């Protein structure tokens, strides 16, 4: 090993110390440009303090207030940044190049914040279950630590405990998700990944009803998630080894071979594409796991089914947004030079994801599992847009994510309403004749289903069209055909639910539709409104996505 | 003017059918009046034509453009010339008479108004048929009369047999219509039009070499298609089977539609399209053959039927066979065919009305074996029927004699072997005609009164016609004036029409400008032919008298010879149809229904089921074991990495 | 010594960890295997860091340790709660949800 | 910018639908009247369109263009040619009758809940379908057309699945299951077709860079837009498949009998007389207009399929035991004729096909609605359950017969003209095809007359003795239709004048000329 390659750290130690260093220059942090994230994370910390110091009675309202304000403020900050041009002309990197502040980042952060807000409403819903011992209860366990069915749990319920920690957890998750698509180096990527994953693991375990399912979901999600992030980390290590840096721009340069002053070590690793390819594959795999693409999808149904429905809604929408954002940035910023290597593979993944998601969904009998599989199929559709490798690809994916996340959050919000003695009645057979009992709820849900199916005049159609169009223009016509066919298959099971709700006689012992508080009502209303608006007049949002569809290097 | 001719009965039909019950009282008078109106108009037009020179007796009235489409012009235009006016007079004349007759005949039917409505509809359609100036409009009338005939045959719809007969008639006619429409299409593709004048002229021009020649094959095809149509309408072999069943309709209908006018439309079509047939000798030969075969076929059937109307139907068939045969002979035959058509119109209508009157007096009994000796009970009917009888068998001096004799001559005049064969056939036909008509005559009006000692009211005549209120022994009685008068008038026609037309070939010359008449030159002198005819006729009468005049007629039909039994069953033609077409069709449709359900639908449902099965199989991979999920992830990653490396490798 | 050997070692450890995740039933052990994989990553990071002669790798390694610690907190919490409900830490027992 | 007449024609029923749906549960009758009035108003607007339209004028008239989704290159671009006007008129004309005929079809058996308002829903959905169908006849922007082509499936789907025959063998339960089966089948067939078309639509955009039909046609004509033969063929197939499902063409037809059988008669009319016409219309406008070469390339196959439809549909109609299914198969046969006329590429054929769309709409409406009245009286769809109706309900029988005669295209009634034109057009280019198709007319006579004979004639079935004749409302539905059939049968000129120029344009799109007659007829 040549001396020149030896790092300064050691040599400096060997040398006699110079006079003590008077000043070190601190890194410059652009607080303004990071404000959205900072606000949310700060609020999360504040939430922890609330847990510590506010008396139990006041916590719920305090937390709700803090989180609501934080998310709203965060969104305001995002809008402010976007207006002041950071989305387009002023786009750049912040915090020593750790975080990118550009169109896609801000767009997705905005979406995540809004979805988070809507999800917050469903989190805070306390009228669906009858009040126990005079205390209104939400969908989270009274005391997660207590064993299900044990005396301690009963005591906790009697005492009217509620797990208000969910709000800070939600905020942390949102914060992580906001950083995820904005991360501009692999380290930030990994940290963000963990920051939003860990709260989700916990949230999954916190269901009030069906706690065994909930805990099982948490365990599966946690173990598999950790497993995946281990792969990601290894991939990061390899990429770092290849490029000698974790900075996206730097890696990209190295990949394209446009890098100046090549150190001998770098020259050595640069020659070794295996590092690059394996590393890229592993990092991609980690992201594919988060978006739930085949064959990394198998956690999705179980987790979606077991987790508390508000959490499922949040996960299904926000996680996808964040993960696809990160995936886009990785593929478009870091690995464009590798396009010819990853495109075919992603083709295959996209195709398989669509097909399997659609086909397996047909025989599902639980509404939440059904939606889980549908989300898998949709991941496939979005991937079709991702691999378009052209600006339309980015903007179409952004639009699709916006459209899809609101449909999802709304749909799961409706699921929370349909209840029977055992809590939510998620088995499809119980949904029979819902349209006769409460036409409005059924109609709204039908709208969401039609949007999932991609029927014209719903946001689902606009998104699907945008994505397929981009894919076709990107020369992925066969993929479009596969997508079209699998959405034909997918249509079948959405229709099945509609048939069930409207055309089959209601069962006497069927579930009741709980009358929600304004919170859930707002959530559903927002979801439905966005679905219709993006379906009928998508132009403004398409423009937005278009103008936002440029990554900063 | 011409339009009014048609409008009158059309108006009648509209009024009567839409008018509702409030017209029940006056319905029949309205119908009859309008029929007479159009007859009057026809007479006026006729006078008008007489007023003109022989050559410019063709009036064309162009009403409006019916179907104007790129390169396709169909107008509603009417053409009045010697040929069509002849038909107009026949149709409206006989039609009016039968309207009158029906007033009496349908007196007790509560749906009489609708009956007259249908009759008027028929008149209108038939007039359109004969007055049309192009084949498409002719087609309109062609199907119109078909519809009217359908409605009238099935007038007593509560009788399943009637409904079936009506349906059968329509369907068989549809087969013929196929021919007509294909013929029209052929004309369109060949000449770019299907109006009479251009088509026929250009055919003439082509054959005379004045214009670009048209492939004789095409012309033959057109001609044969027209012949097919004619066969359907005029009940010629092989499409004759519906006529017998059509007798289910009320007797006036049989008289008007299935004897005098509609069934002769085929002859009109052939004569009208003479130019085409002249240019296609092969087709002409086929026409003559069809005519000859039907002639004999009908005659044989006529000999065996005990149902008086069916016997007459057979005779109708046979007589039309004569006409078709004549029409097949070309210019020598056209006019003759039409002449026989007219005379036949008179006497056959008369015969049917007579038969109707007999049934009217006999509780609607149709089985001649249950008649006998009726002459003294219904003298008028007897006389008129008798005159018609004499006319049809061609008794010298009566109308049938003239027309039929001319046809036979023309047949011989065809010359060569064909001439001899056809001539003989026609002769034999005349003989058989004489035989079966005599049979009818004898069984009905002579012999002992077999109806006196009947077991009960005949089974095959349930209380269908309201006239048959009482069963038991019938009390034969003469029909009311309103029925007898028309019969008398027709009798006059059947006596004198032939002479009036025949003497000096007045009729032939009248038609000549349209049908281009030319004298045939029979190998033997006309006188010989006539003599032969009369002899054959006499033999026929004699035989009949031997069989039915001398010995008593058994009330229950004897088993009879093989031929008789075959003839009773219309020479098994229906059975053939039933087995081949009906059964076969049923099997075909049933199997197709099966195919549609299992195969066409099955494929789709199969794929659906396949996807479903695939789904439930793939579902099993989701086995709930976290570790197996991890395995899939691990495997997936491995594949991902391998694939990426592979991409670089290749 | 050839730095590549460290990488081989790291890869080996990583594979061992992954295999452990796949074959072991006890949730704790599975989790430990994941920790092993993370540490394998750390090793490779540090090795690369040394090769390239910059500090990024080492810094990431520190972050990874923190993350691992955090994961332990969350993970153990979940696993323990599962264990207390079911009196078994076997991941295979937790399969109420399937198909 | 003049008054957006075309938009108004479509928006009016849409608004009407919303209003109808909003009528409170108790005021059922008000909703019915509202729906009827709206549909009549729409008819008035449609007539205005027809009057403002000059047959001799530009190809597309009354055009409107607004930006809608520039990002997709989609414009709200409407315009009608003669064919569009004719079919628009047909739609606007039939809907009032459908509403009137379905007056009592959606009255709730028992009030399930205060919010359950089937009647309002029924009529609102019908109006919604009308709006979308009209738009798809007006749209000259492919994407716009596609949107409504697809979207109209949803209301149709609820109409079929939600409001079946009251009268059903095997009770309400069986009825419900069969209904939803039929509805799902309908939706999946058409959705599959539509989605495949979606792929083709995207492909078209990629290939042509525009969705505007006139622009694309012009660009292709001027040769500045080159489309590879294979691309064009693939796109053609994508479009044609969707339309063939909708039309429907053998072997994609099996959804129609189920749908028409299970739906109430007015809805069945809506399906076959209105909605399905969009398919054939689109073949004429889009397949031939956008992909002339590919259309010619596909002609032989299409013709064969059309012939199969004609004969096969007719034969199956003969074999049916269920009145409505019989009519459905008859329609399949007729759609065969329409498609035949479109693809023989002669002006007679195409004018015939267009007239056929209109006439078939009217005739089927007449036949099916009368059949519906009959069925609602007896409570059975089985032919075997009837007999001798003619005796007890002569008017009903008479109208039924006329409807039937129209179905077998009797000369003097409207369908004859169109059918004959199609036959002539086919014969002029492919004699054999013409001759085979001619067999259809015999079979048509067969199934119609058999149906009439079995149901209307013969001795009166005991349970039918009390059968009431047509009521005033029902007569008001049937009489105008029959009058129209007769009028268009003897004087179709107004319609042909409307259609001829449009057909001339289509013929020039596909660069085809009618075959010349063998010899010039002596004039």
C-alpha cells in the first residue's frame, strides 16, 4: 500500500502536533430550505415532551394540535419554498450536499405532508368505537405493553389510557419520509429509511382490536424490513467502495467516468464494475421492498391486514410516495449512466409486479388484503412509468403518486367505518348489500374502487394514462400492453366488490356503518374530492408535476 | 291518377286497421267502396289508354325519389301500359266483386272490419306490384302481397293450422324473394340500375349488338333468379307446397289471392322481364320445364284431394303451370300466358266463390265426400260453378277453351323435340284437368245426398267460422244475393271473356307493344290441335264419370292406389321438407345454441376460471411464514443481482 | 495485507447472517443475524474507507451502529410483546395471516 | 364563439341526471316527470342541431374546441357529420320513449331505507348514459371519445345489474344472481375491449402526436404523417377489438344475450339500440378514418366474421326459448349486417349501414318495448308461456307484429331500405358475400314469424284470458315508433340526404370507389 494512499489521520498523529487549532469552520446549514423537515421533526420531539409533561387528559388534544399545526406549517413551508423558486430555477442541494431541494423533492414532500394530515385525522378518530367506561377510544391499543386479554390490559382500558404516542410516531415517520426522496447521498438515504421505518414498525403493533394480528404484522414487517435494510446498507457499502463517495452527484460522475483527479485507489475500484452493479442492485432492492414490488412484496398483505387500518392507510399511501421518490432519484440521478443495465431488469420486475398483484388479488376475501394486492399491482403500474427514463416519466410518476395516495388513504378511511361487534368488518362477505344500507358510503367507496380500476373521469385513469403514455413514448410498448391486460384483470375484483355492495341482498347480521366524527369525514371527503378533481380537470396538477419533474444534480 | 288508383285501397286499409272498433259497423262498406273506386279509376285510365295510339300507350308517373344514395337511384314511379292496365282491371274488378261477396261471407265474423282492411291492403300492394316502374318498387309490392296473404291465410289465428299455414306461405315466399333480391342486385351491378326501361332496353340493345354485349351467363343468372321468385309466388315446383295449406284462409281470400291474382304475379314477372328471358334461352328452357312439371303435378294432386278447396288449389297450381310454360316459350307465349291468366282469373275465382257458397250452405264442410246432390238446393251456385267448370276444362266456346288451346298450340309451335314433349304434356294436362274438375262437379252436385246420414258434425270443421253455429245434419241452402251476384258476374266473365279476347286475337294484339307477339308455327295445323284437345278433354270427363258418376262415392275415402295416396300427400313434398328442412334446421339450431353456450362462451369463462385457478394457486405462496417471505426476498435479490450482472455480460 | 480480503470476510459474514435469517426460527436469533449482516456492512464500509482514504465510510459505520441500536430498541419491544402474548418467540408460530 | 350547441346537447341530460338523482325519495313521480322533460328538451336540442346542420357543408360542423388537458394533448373538440347527427337524433329520440316505457320498472318493491331511492337512480342513470352516448357521437378527439366510450359502461352496468325484470322464473334470489352475472359479464367484456383500446389510443398518440381526428386524417391524407404498416395494423386491431365487443361481433357477442335477457326491456333497448351503436359508429368514423390501409387489410376477416354473425345470430334466435334473448340474437344478426355494410367499402354499403343503425334502433325499440309490456303483464320471458294473445290483446299483438315485420325488414318499413342497401353494396363488390348475407332475410322471417305464431296466435292460454291490452302510456310509446318506421320506409330521403355527404367523405378517406356497372345502361 503506497504511502500516498495512506490517510492523513494517521500521518498527522505521527507528526508532532502543531499549535492548537484556533477555529474550525462549521458546516453551513440552509435552515430555510430544510424548514419543512425541521418543523415536522421538531414537532415530533415536542410531541415526546408532551407525552412526558402534559397530564394524560390533555395529551390527546395537545398532540392532535401539535401534529396538525406541524404538518400544516410544514406544508406551508413547502409551498413557500416552491413559490420562491426552489422547485425550478433555484433548485439546489442543502446541508453540505446531504439533501436536495428541488422539484420532485418539494412536490413529494408536499404530497406526503397532505397525506400525513389526512392520515392524522383518521388516527385521531375517536367516535367509531363506543366509549368504554366513559372514555372515548381510538383505533389504538390502550397500553401496547400489556398482554392482550390480560388483567393489565383491562385495567388500562378501565383507566382510559390511550396511546397518544402514535402522533409523535406519525410525525417522525412523516419526517423520515420527507427526507427519503430528498436524500442526496446514500447515508442520508439510509438514515431516512430507518427514521420512517422504525415508527411504522411500532405503529403496526398498536391496534386496539385484533391485537395478535397486529403484533404479528409488526414482527413480520420489522424482521423483513430490517432484513431489507441490511441489504440496502450492503449495497450502499459497495457503491461507496466503487465510487469512494456516497454523494449522488459524485457517484454519478464516477459512473459516467466524467470525474476529475482520479486517485489511484479510485482508479482501481472504478475499473471493477461488479461493485457498482451489485451495489446498485442491492440498493434498488431495498427500495423495491418499500414500494412492495414482486418478489419483495410478500410482507404487504400481512402487514396491511394486521396493522390498524389508519396506519395501513398511511403506510400504503405515504410510504409508496416516499419510496418511489427515492427510487426515481436513485435511478435518474445516480444511475442514469447505468440505464442499459437496470432498465431490462426493471421491465421484468414491473411486468411481474403488475401481473401477480392483479391475479392474486382476484381470490382475496379480506378487503384490506385485497387493497394490499391492488397496491402491489399499482406499484407495478408506477414502475412502468419509472423506467420510461425521460422527463415525462418523472412527472407522470409524480402525478400518479399524488393521485394514488389520496385514493388509498380515502379508501382505507372508508374501511374503518364498516364495523361489527369484532371491530372493523373487513371480510368481504360482510360487505354484501352495503349499498342498500348506506348508499352514500358505498357510493364513495365505489368511486375509490373505480379510480383504482382506472375508469375515465377519475384520478386513477388520468394517472394510469400519464404513466402508460410515458412508458410507450419511452419505447416500452409491450409493458403498456401487459399493464393494460393486468388492469383488465384488476378491474374484475374491484367490480366484484361493487357487485357485492350494490347487487347482493344485505345480510341481516351484517355490519353497521359507524357515523364518524368530522375528522374521518374530512379525510374521506378530501380523498373523494381529489379523486374526482384530478380525474376531471387534472391539467393544473399535471403542469405542476411537469414543472417539478427535474432533478438537481 | 295512377297514384290515386293505389291510394284508394291503401287509405281503406289504413282507416280500417287503425280505426278501431267504432268502425265495425261501416267497415266493410268503406272497404268495398274504395275497392270500387280504384276499379273505376282503372276503367277511366283504360279508356284513356284506348284513346291513344297503340305505340304510346305507356304512361310513367314519377312520384318522388325513394332511396337516393351514391350511384343508387330507386324512385317511386309507376308505369301504366297495356300489360299493367290489364292486371289493374283484373285485380280491381275481381277484387271488388270479392269484396262484395265477402260482405255476406264474413257477416258473422266479429273481426270483419280487419278482414276488409287486409283485403284493401292486398289490393294496394298488388297494384303497386303490377304498376311499379322498377324492380325494387315491384319488390315492395311483391312482399306487400306476401304480407297480405300471410295475414289473410292466418286470419283465423286461433286455429293453429291456419297460423302455421300462414307462416309457411310467408317463409316459402321469402325463399323466392331471395331470388328476386339477388336478381335486382345482379341488375344493379350489371347495368347500374334496375328500372324497367333502361334494363330491358339495354338487354335488347346488347343482344341485338347495338350496345356492349352482356355476358349471357349474367343474364341467365338474372333470369333464373327471377324464375325462383316466380316459383315462390306462383306456387311452382319446387316451391309449390304452401298453396295447398293456404286454403286455411277464408274462401274469398283463396278466390282472390290464391286463385285469381297474387299467385299469378310470377307469370307477370316473367312476362314483364321477357327481354331478359329472350336473351337467355337456357333460362327459358328451365321456365318451360318448371311450368310443365307443375302442370302435371298440380293436376295429379287435384285428382286425389277430397277437400274441395284443396282440389281447386291443385288445379290452380296446374293452370299457372300452363301460364308459366307459355311464358317460357318466349314471344309466341307471353301474350297467350297473360290471356290464360285473365280468363283463369275469372273462372277460377268463380269456382272458388262457388265452393265458398257451398261450404256456407254446408256448415263449412269441405270434404266433398260429405256433399252430393246439392244442385237442387243451391241452383245459382250450381249454375255458376258449372259454367266455371266448363270454362276450365276448355269446353269449346267458353273462355278456357280459347286461352288453353292457344297455349297448347304455342307449346307445339316451340318446334323440335321440345315442342312435341311440351305439347303432349299440355294435352295430357288438359285431359287430367277435365278429369279432376268433373270429379269435383260430380261429387258436389250430383249423386246421392251423402250429407244426410252423417255420424255427426264433421270433425275436421270445428266451430271455426262463426257461420257454423249448429252441428248435426246440415241444411243446404242458397247463399244470399250479396254472394251470388258476384258469382254470376264472374260466370259471365268465364263464359264470354275467352271469345271476346280470342276472336281475331284482339287481346294478343293489345299486348303486342309490350310483349312483342309473334305467331308460332305448330308442326300440325291449329285445327288438329284443337280437335286433339277437345278429344282429350272428353276422355277425361268420361273417365271421371266412370269413377264418380256411375258408382256411388264412399263417404270415407278408400285407401286408393299408391299414386292416389302419394297425391293426397302432395306427392310427399311436405314430408320431404319436414324431414330435411324442419328437422334438420331444429337440430342445427339446437346444436348451435349448445355451441354458443359451451364453446364461444366457454372459452371466455374458461380463461376467467383459469386466471382464478392460477390466482388461488399463487395465493398459497403467501403461506404466512415470515421466513419464507425472507426466502423470496433473498432469492429475488439474488436474481436481481444475477440479472444485472448478466445484462452487462451480454 | 490485501484490503480485498476484508471485503471477502465482510461478504462471508453477510451471507452467514442472511442464511441465519432464513434458517433460524427464534425471532431473537433471527434479529441477531440481521445485526450480524449490519456489522458485515460496517466492516466492508471501513475497509473501503481505508482503501479510498477518506472518512465517509467510517462515519457511516458509526451511523449504522446507532441505527442498529435503535432497531434493537424497537425490535426487542415488538418481539417481547409478541413473546408475552404467545409464550413463544418462534417466528413460525406467528402465521395467523396467510393466503 | 357562438353558443356551444353540441356541448349543451350533452350537458343538458347530464345536469338532468344530477337533478333527478337529487329528488327526495318520497317524490318518485316528480323524478320521473323531470327525467321525461329533460329527455324531451334534449330531443329539441338535437333537432336544432339537425336543422342547423347543412348536409352540403363542411365535413364536421358546429365544431367546438376548448383546451382540456394540454398535457395529454386532449381537447374538448366536438363536431358532427351527417352520420353523427343521424345517430344523435336517434339517441335523443329513443330516450324519452325508454323513460316512458320504464315508467314503473324501478318502483321500489318495499322501502328498504329512507335513503334508498332506486327510481331516482334508474332515471338518472338513463340520462347519464344519454349524455355520454351523445358526447361519443360528437367527439372528434379520439381521447375524448375514448373517455365517454369507457365511462358510459358504469351507468349501464348499474342499470343492468340494479334493475332486472320483476318477472323472473326461480324467484328474486336467482334473478339477482343472474342479473349481477350479466352485469359483470357486460362490464368485463367491454372493459377488456376498452383497455386494449386504451393501449391503442396511447400508441396512436405516440405515432401521430395528436388526438384530433380531423388533424390526423388531414395529416395522413397530405402524407406528412407516415404510419408504418405494422403500427397501423396493430392500432387498428386495438380499436377494432373494442368496437367489435361493443357492437357486438361474433365471437365477442355472448354478453349481449345475458345483458338484454336480464335487464328490463327499456334498458335492453338502451343497450342494443343506443349504446351498441357507438361501436358500429366508431368503426365507421375511427377505424376507417384513422387506419384506412389497415381497414382494407382486415376487410376479408371482418367480412367473414360479419357473415358468421348474420347467419349464426339468426339461427340462434330461432333456437331461443326466451323472448328477450331471441331479440338479442336477432340484434347480433343485424349488427352483422351493419358491420358488413361498413366494411364492404361501397357507398351503398356504408349509407346502408348508417341507415341500418338508425332503423335497427327504432325497430328493435318497438319490438322490444312491446315485448317488455307483454312480459310485465304475464310475468314470464318464456315463449312457451304465451299463446293466443292476439285474441285478448289485439292492439298489443298488432304492434308486436309490425315490430317483428320491421325486424325481418319487410319492404315498406324502414329497415328494408337499409338492409337492401347493405346487400347491394356487398354484392357489388363481393357477390358471394352478398348472396350468403341474403340468406339472413329468410332466417329473419323464420325467427320473427315463429315468435309471433307461438306467442300471439293459436288458442288462448288460460292464464292469459285476463290479459289487458296496451294502455295509453304504452300506446304513446309504441305508436310514434311505428309511425316513424313506416315513414322512413317509404320516404327515407331526409335521412339519406343527411348521410350521403358523410359517406362520400369516408369513401375518400379509404380511397375507394364504387365498382362500375358492367355496361352503361341505355338511358
